[in-house]
C-alpha cells in the first residue's frame, strides 16, 4: 500500500553539555556523566545518567494536502467562547490532540508524523491510501506510534540505575511497546485503521575504556522499518558516514506497522549502532527526499547550506554560527526541503523514484509528490 506522503527529516550538530535551549550554541566540554540521587533507607545510592551530548535541531514541513483532524476521543475540541480565558480557539488541532490524558507528542504533516528532542528524533510515513477507507486514518497511526515510541525511550533513558549498571538503549523494544500501545489506543473505544513506516535515531554515547579518563564519544542508535532513511553526514569532509537500507515487500510497498500488515518491530525492524562525531549531521528522511534527490545532491545541499549559514546567510543567529549552530539547522532543513519540493512538483524532472519505477518496467517520469518533512540537528 503506497503512502501519500513525501517528507525529508534532517538532524544535525551534536553538542556537549551543559544542556540549554535547542537554538543556543553550547561549549564543547565533557562533564561528569552521572549524578547521585537520594537513596532510600537501607539501599545503596542510585545513579541516573546525564547525557553528555545533545541534538541541535531545526524543522521544516511541506505537505501536498492538509492533515486530517484527529477523530474522537483523541481530539480536544476548542472552547466555545472567545471570552473564555482558557479558550483554545487559536490553536491548531495538531496541538490539541490527546491520548490517555497526555498531549500527543510531535507534529502531523499530512499523513505523516515527526518528532524531535535533545536525544531522539523520528519520522513516521503514514500510508495515505487509508483515507479512502471507512475508519482509516494513517496520520493518527503515524503520530501515535511516534508519540509512544518517544515516551518509551524517554522513560527507559531516565530510569534510575544501581551503581555500575551500564545503560544500553533498546529502541526496537521501545518501538514494539509503542506499536502495542497504538493498537490498544486505536481499538478502544473506537476502531481506527492505518499503517505507517517508522524511522528514528537515538543519541547516546560510549566510553572507549571504563578505566580510562578519556571523554565519552557520541553513539547513534538508528532504527528503521520501511523505506524511510537515516543518513549521517560529515560536513567537514563532505562525505557520507552511514545510511540505512530500505525495506520492501515489493516496489512501492514498504514494510509498515498497522492494520493488516504482518510486520512487527521485534521481527522486522533493523537497528544499527553508528559511531559519530560532534558536528556530524543526522538526516532522518521519508521518501519525500530520497525519491526526489540523489544521495550526492543531498550531501551537497546540506554542506552548502551549512557553509552559507557560517558565512552569514539564512537569518539572524542565536549564537555562534560554527558548524551550523546558533539556529543554522533550521536554515539547513528549509533549504533541503525546498530542493526536494522543486523536483517533487516537476512532472518532467528526472528523479530516483522515476529511475526505480523504470527499473520495475513502469512508464513514469517526474518527481514523487508524497509529503515532505524536514528536521535538522
């Protein structure tokens, strides 16, 4: 089943602690990795890890059609009175959606969903064909899975651990739990159908030698199910460090989570550990980018945008512009989204999607106008 969305997601600039605003330039330092919390009587001191690295992010969105409002019970209707001080009539439905009494994380972009935080970014590409089915809502499925996925990762990361216990992220298991929670949320009290791909990158770290005083180095846990993609770029050398492998049942039908799909995170999701460096760029993209721009075009666009930002283009900076910091990732995200959109809306453009279709024996030309999402760290 083909998704109706075209969306690129970018993440860039890994900075060290102390943690401040996402748009604020941070000093390159490596403080202690843990701090002690108060121990309960008759127990040893518990420790909670403080991540030494974070994402600096930017976000740009484009959708070929507006997102559909979420159905009850997820949508919180606005106040009926403009005089009500608690009125929410000024807010979009996207920011008034709740599940289990909690505001749903992330953003909806057409049938897709995106999420970004200091330690985790994700892009879920919902299958737009569900909009033609009774009870179908791919945007809801994409958003709920991403919401629960981010929540599970945050809970797992922030839990307290005993001294000496080493935390090992398990984003696939977190995605499995998110998938199960989404099934429950979309079957009680009403049934809502849909499917979505899932792509995410969790930022962690590693120490080369537990006995060494050498600083920690960033480590990326990349999870993918479907045909979205994560790329890691090194702008300093204008080179590709890593990219995921797309998963297909057949051409134009990727692996996906949801109604009638046999795929599950535990059985089909692939997780890779990627050693990265500070100031690397992590791009989490749907087919909105990779169907319309070849790999070398993506690298060139990102590197050029960073160089332009460092040279003073792209708007006001909130701090040091080095490496795309100080708000530069927003500019990088917007520039990549614009480039993908140009090809997506050109009926005569040569594109990777057209090339793949021809290889399958299909007569096709032009770009792929799905949904476009862009996020940068």
